[in-house]
């Protein structure tokens, strides 16, 4: 069985693979018969039927390296490759994200337990920009009793910035962080929007040459009220 892009005689299975019509075997059996049978038309036609059965097997063996490449392997074989690394990809991920996840598995394990590795793992899972806020630190000093770097506390904050926070399952991110972080640390997940906050709209300025608005008119005095007379200087 090899990869096919279309239905052929209704033989396409649920994995998207089917026997390719008229696939030629690279090793015809008739070629290996004794010379007497190589010149016999019936023997050649009879063995050609077996060539049709063996052709997909030879094709799979010749392209076996492609099945081991996360960028080329079929989707169901990709999940199989993930089990080699002890990975379980989310079934809701796109095929491209799952391929990237399996392709970088060895690098992720090499950085496992570090802030860089945790950020890379969460970035593949969420597809957003990841920031790790931690309180630890490392430094050296020639002075005995020098203050320790960092600050107290054993908690980390994993901040994920995405266009739409509702597309990220914070509970799944939290489970992923819990499995990848050092065991003695506590964590908090913050999923925030990466879009800039909306700005207040400014009033449009009047173009040059526009006359000023009319002055506000005072209401006329009511009956019985006499406006004060002007005082002569």
C-alpha cells in the first residue's frame, strides 16, 4: 500500500492509501526463471500476476526512509512515529503542527527542564508567543556570603500571547507544563491577547479657514428681573 491522492476503483482505505494501478515491479519474477521459461510466454504471463502483488511491497521498502521522516510520512504513520519518542500529539492539532512537534522531539527532550525547552514546547502546542517568568537565577562571586541571585519562591508564570485567547485550552497547557517542568516548581498559566489595545478615537480637527463656532447666547432675563445698568467711569 502506498500513498495515493485519489480514489482508485473504490480501493482507497481510511488512511488515504490505495494500490496504484499499473504499478511496475522493479524486480519481475520472470527474469529470475531458468532460461527455458524466460522464453515461454505462458510462464512469463503467469509470473506477471505475482509481480502485481509484490510491486506495492517493493515500493514500500524502496521508500521506507520516507515513512520515517516526520515531514513526509502519512498521517497515521506520524502518530506511530510519535510513540517512538513517547509523545502524544493532540488530535485537534493540524497536520503541519503535529509534524513540527514530532520533528523537534529530540531537541525538546535535550532542553527538557529548562525555561527554553518549556517555552518551545508550549509554543508548538499553542502556536503563540510564549514568555516564561521565573524567580531563580545563577551567578558567581568571589566574596563569601554574597547575596543569592534571583528572588525567593518556587513558582513560574507561563504567559502565552495569541490573537484569540479562546482558541487555547489553558487546562491542556497547564497539564503540558506540569509534565515538562521541574517537579519542585509550581506554575500559573496566563493566556492573553497579542493584539494591541484599542486606542481612543480623536476628534477630527477643523480644516484651516473654518470660522469659529458662534458664541453661546445668554438666555433673556425673566419678568421682574432688570439687568444692571452699566456704570460710567
